[in-house]
């Protein structure tokens, strides 16, 4: 299993829009959240942010079996429009050259029923072309030896119910817990993973406002993963330079496209 963090940034990424602050200027570029999991010839992508097309292009990935949506916030989901374009071309609505085998995307989007409803209300046109299969917390999708199971995540908003995913193949498991605003149940299949991606905004005491960042970092540890890697990292948002982020915590700070073989 090869796991690549294609987007380590937060909702706006780094640099932040129109920002020339010292943190944006001196930091590396961070794209919106996305994780690529490759197992033999199966390819799975977690989160569908607005950078998704460029991220996959950077990885030379043109064949994805499934995209898994965590929730419908802009930075995690609105790349669905890009996928809609790809699917539309597949359906023959593009120019002739799009019909070539090299540009024949065949994929399924998975996500909760509430995200499907959001899509029907907001981007109904993409559902004319995309295959969207509902998968809610506790449910699983299997492709050959790869199993993807959804679990509920407390993102502090009923408007955007949120779920993470555990991706397993053989003895290996990677868990993706996106925007986390409160501790919750950790299903058995998320415990003791090789790798956990967890909302890195819990590294900031002030930004969490009324939420308890210490409690959320403790929640991350309760997954008992071998390694914890931060998502939603922003030097701009934290007002800190890269070296000091994550200091004194169990969290690793990766760059975009850092990867590990499990
Ligand atoms: Zn800035
Ligand atoms: Zn969110």
C-alpha cells in the first residue's frame, strides 16, 4: 500500500489568497486536503477539493477507482465539479480527442447520503454524468483486496455531517479523519492503524476557540496509530513558521506529495 498526502493545507491553502504575510511568503505551498491510496492496481482518493485535478496530474494518476467524499465543505468537496467535467467528457460531450483511451476516466464517487442530497441541491448537473454511490458511517466499499469503511466524525456542524475513512488491504490500514471539532466513537476498524491523518488545526490552541485542542489531540492518540500526520496545516493560519508547527506533539508535518509505503 502506498499512501500520498496530495494536499496538506487547510481550507484556503498556503499561500492564502492575496496574502503576502511573512508566513505565506516563506512557507512551502500547501494544497487543499486530499490523500491518494494505491494498492496494486487499485487507486482510491480521499477528499475532492478544488485542487484535485492538478494534484492527480502532479502524481501522473489518470485512473481512479473511487473518490471518497468526507463532507461538502468547499475545500473538501467542490472539486466534484472537476470530476463532473471529466465524466461529461467521458460521456462524449467533449471534443473528439477526449474519447481516446488515455482520457477515458471511469470512476465512482462515494459519500454519505447527506452529501448526495447537497449535490442534488447545489450541483445537480454533475449527477447527470457521475456515478455517486452512497456510503454512510458503518458501511463499507470493497474493491478486490481493498476495503474502505466510513466512520462518523464530529465536525461541529449539522449542516455538513462529516465522515472519515479507514482504508485497509491485508494487514495494512490508513485512517483519514478530516476536520475534527469534537471527540467521538472510534470504531474497531480505525484502531491500531499504521497511519492516521488527523486535522492539524488541533495544533493551535487559539484558533480552536471554544474547542479544547488538548482534548482533540488526546482523541487523535486514542486511535493508537503508529504514526499521526497532520492535515489542514497552515503557516498563515497558525501565524507560525513550519519548523515550530507540531513541536512537542505526536503529529508529523508533511509536505504535499510526501508519501509512505506500508
Ligand atoms: Zn498569509
Ligand atoms: Zn469542513
